[in-house]
């Protein structure tokens, strides 16, 4: 495992990135370091930004959600107006995402993966939840994506959906804290077999979900985890036209 150390922004001595990948930002509102990151991107040459899921603490296709996250959604649309290409691979916090999020953010939505070429490299970007051995989560995901759950949502007002979503998030956060306090054998790990199966046809796979940042080979797969955005810290990956992928870490002031 190769830990990712803090690195300075790209200098003028090399070509600028053509791709930025970030994920697991978990916005609770429109604040935090991510809007500052988007402001910095707006000062750079237009490129492609891929968000690999869990941009929000939770997303509902409602006016309230658009208002809550307006500072970030407005900045994303501004980037698109400046010529940026924006993609969002839906994570487990965007199970309900659809046309409203696509229009509010200017992002093209993808699931379960986004394949693209980076010079000679065939790159696959996924959220990462489908790479983990976590039977309880997979059952929950199946329910959330089912016809019955979509029907339930359609029958309830936005405020009722928000109450349920907040309750689920609190339960999820409590369960996560419990898992981190247990011995390592009880924690959810990335399953190398799932990685190998999901990476067929690509050279490098970039994922998130488990809030770790590293790069290593798993069953012959070059897997790179982008990391999360705790506090004022941000992690992302920059991709270059020659196929290079470089991890970035920055602490934002404010």
C-alpha cells in the first residue's frame, strides 16, 4: 500500500490536467471546502470533472434539496458554462438522484460506472460500494432501487422523505462509528474478487466509498482510491493527457 502524501498544485512546467476526479464529499449544506475547490477550478483551463459519488450527505429529488445545496450546484453549473465537462457517478447517497439533480448541477449522471480514455489508458471510474463485501448494505441498496421504494417515495411529500432520510443517515453514521471501534476482522473490506470482476476491460480503476486514499494492485487490477473530504481537507486525483494519474491533498483555509 502506498500512502498518498500532500502534494502541491500542478505547476506551469507541465501540461495542465485534463481530468479531475473527486468523491465522498458528503455535503451537509452548501458550505465546506468543496465550493472553494470549485472556485479554484473555475480559474483553470476547462477540463473534465468527475464526481464518483456521495457528493451529498443525502439527496432527494425535491426543491428543498436544490435549495440546501445551492452554493455547490450553482458553482457546478458555472463550470459547465465555462466549458467544463461534468460527470457524476451515483453513489449510495444519490440513490434517488435523477433528472432534477442533472439539471440543477449540469452533470451527466452515470451508474454503475463511467469508462473513458486518458491518453493510452483505459480508465474506469466507479463509486466503490459494489467492490465491498457487505451483504447488509447490498440488501439495503436493492430495496432503495426497487419499484416498491420508488412508489413509496411518490406517495409521500418532500418533508416526509426528508425526515426518513435524516433518520437513515443517523442510523448509518452510528453503525459506521461502531464498525470502526471493532477489531479489523469485522470491518467492511474491498473484495479483491469483486475488484477483478469489475475491472475487466480497463487498465486502471478509480473508486471511493470507504474513505481511504491509496493505490495498489489487487488480483492484477491497478486500483486507486481517491479518498474523502473530512473537515477542511480535500483529496482528489488529477489526470493528464499522457495517461498519468496523480493524487492531490490540500487543506483549505476558512
